[in-house]
C-alpha cells in the first residue's frame, strides 16, 4: 500500500475549518508533497457542523472519495463531540486533536473508547492572546502539524511565515501574531 | 517543465481561460461553476485579459451571448452547471447547428429534483445529443488540459462545433490538488488565434446564420453536422498528439488502466475513475485481473475503439452517474453495450447507476462492483443487468 496520510476536520460553519484544511494542503504542497484539500459540501450555514479533509502523500493521489478511516481527526469546536461521531473510523495508531481548555484524560471519557492518542489545545486562548480575537484555525493547524509530523516543523514554520508575509502584505503587524500563535500551539498542545 | 501549482478544478479552468484570453465570456452564476466567471471577472477587472465579459440575467442569455459573439467571428466561452445547462437547452442545439465553436466549462451537478447541489452527470448526459463535443475530466489537471485542447478541436475547419469540457462538481471543482500548468506563452502558441473562414462581420463574404430550412434542406444540414462530428474523431487525436509533444501528457478517446490482461473491467467517467484506479491497484496486488476504462470523449462516441478495448474481457460493469429512466439502464450502458454488438466474442455486461446527487463513491464500492463481476464471470450469467451501487432499498 502506498503511504497516504488522511486527516478529517470537524468544525462549525464560519470557524475556518475548511480554510485550515486548505492551509495545511498549501503547507504540505510547499514542502514538495502531493496534496488534496476539500470540504464536504451541503447546505451549510454559519454554526452548522462541517467536515473538511486532507490527503497528503509523496506520490500522486487518485482517490476522490471522502475519508472514512482517517489517521488524524481535528475538532475545531469541542461542542461537536456530542453532535458528531468525531472518532468514527479513526485509526488507533493515529490521534484526535481537540480545541479545548480541558486535559486529554478528561475528554477521552467522551470519545467512545478511542484508545489512540488524544490531544488538546486551548486554541481560543492562544488566538485571543496573539491575534486579538477567536480564530481557532491557525493554532489548530500548528497542533496538527506537530502531532502528525506530516510536514517538517521547521519547514512548516518557514513556509507559513512566507505565506503570511504574502497574505498580510498590507498588515505586517499581524504576521508576528500569527507566527506566535503557530509556535505556541506546537509547544502547548497536550498529547496523551 | 511546466509550472507546479495546487489549484481547485474551478481555478484551473479560470486560469486556462486567462491564458487563452478569449474574446467574449457570457456567463451567469450557478453552483458549483460560479467560481469560474467569478475568478475570470477579476482577471477582466485587473486588465489581465482583454475579454469582453458580459454579465447576463440567465443562462439562456449567456448562451445567446456566446452564439451572437461566435457568429460575429469571436472566440466565446461560458461556464455553467445543472439547471443552468438545462436553461441553455434550446440554445445548445442552436450553437451546434449554426456550427459555432463555443467552449463551455460544465461543472457537473445533479438536475432537480429533489433539489441538490452536488455532483452527478444528469446535466451533461442530457445534453449529449445536442451536437456538442463532450470531453470529461478525472481531476483538475485533466479539466485544464481538456480546456486547452477544446478550442483546437472545435475551431478546426473540418469540425466547427461547440465543445463542452466537463468535470465533477465539488469533487474536483472545489478540491485543491497538485497540477502542472503550461507557461502562458506555450498555451497561446498551442491554442492559437481563432480565424474562422466565414462570419457575420466579414463584409467581403456576407453569410446568414440561423436561417430557416424547409424539408428540402433540413436533412442535408443535419447530415453535414453529423459529418462534422465524425470528422472530430480524427481531429481530437491530432490535437492530443500535439498536446503530448508540448506537455508529455497523453490523451485519447479513453484511458485504459491495467487493461492488457484484464478479465473483469469497469467503464467509468470522471472523478470516480481515480477512486477506481486505487481499487484496481489494491486488487491487482491481490493477484486479481481487473482493469478499467475511463471515457474522456463521449461525443463523438468512440464505438469501434471501445469495442476493441473491451472484446477480450470476460465481464464488464458500465458505470452511469446519471439515470436515463429507460427502465433498463443508464445512458453510457446503452452505448457501450451497443458498441460491442458487432464483436464475435463479447463480455457479459452489467450496468451500475451510482453516485447520484453527490452520493460518495468509495474504493470499497468499486471493489464490490468488481466482486460482482467475478461472480458473473464464474457463473457465466449476467443476471439482472440494471443495478444500483450503494443504494438503500
């Protein structure tokens, strides 16, 4: 079997889960990988549960289905744990990364017996402290890179700095905040 | 060698249009093709192209705009999906019969109802008999490559027909994937300028377009139109051969994947072909002799070539991402089965209707289809030929 890392994102409409999936695809692309980044489309609206996906590989990817057996799951909104089967199909050798103020051990009880790694990150706190308001997707992106190792951490940070410089050319003051949010999330994510 | 990028299928089409810089785009937004005119209108606003962008109030008018522009001698393009294509219906036939080589990016989406925004092929399958050349794409790369070849095919003096380049709505139109773009100068060299022999604004040789034809002339006009579609086959291969010289990427009427010694095969269109390739790879590792054929050109239909490619196979499943309500199978099934009628030995053949309205198609779904082909091969009986894949009964 060829090696493809598969990631499933759960968020709510408007929180940037789709954007985060596309940013991760970009970052992996920039380190020479083959990538897919795509949301599951339906009649979405602000606040409704949404799903987005990534496939990342060293070889060309031809599969065009959704992801049912992900290596990693990212939950951008903790309240989705009750509403959506977030660990559905998640590989035991993988990990789930949840935006929460709680510790992994506490959340694990709610994860239907999932025995793989459970990781938490207070993305809201980092975002509010570094970016001035609640944009959880940037810290969650840092956490998934750290936990999955799908992209080399140093290469990832260097690449993200480049794209922030490009994206925020007219607002250079936010580049530092975004970079700090990424760095902090990679340090502060709790893996158990 | 090319430009390494990552783009959605819609971005890929918009960039192809930017590199080609057509004379006119007439378009009206509809999900999931909206991004194409949206991105393109930004290129117009930024002065990156000098295309006349005509924002209209309906798809009927979008196609009418293209017809007017093309009749006047301009290179005209548009993009649409689903109900938008349906609203163009009347004009699709007008464009083809007036022999106007308009290019349409069709981002496939189910027709209503129930109302649905996701992918199947019911929109373009319904338009297959309107006289348009139809090219289908597995991914963003093929959507881009097909678009670069479309005008060379349609505008060829032996053809002069409109061309529809189809890709799967959302599945490829909204998925970011790797792609290799051609440098803009090379695109311009390859596609060239549109220089029609005759057009409305050519004062030296006035012509009328869209004339009335009585019974004394109508069938001759249709015969000439049919000949253009026959001629298109040769031109499609010529253009593909030239495209391969420029890009190294090979195209034909269809792609054969692991077909050489295949005993069971599926015939499929669009993004599911990629998923099916993964299924074939897995099953080949298990020693199973499976293969697939992915249709790129549906109109003109490569009847003889398909028959040759399939005649040695033991059992075949033709995959239709559209109903045709014939009560006996989908549109592709009818044509593929008919193509094999003249063969001395023929495979047993079944039809699967699948993926309607965006129903996800997995590697496991395809493996299931292959397993049923194995049963058919073993038993020697096709059984019920009109089947649904992954439906709740």
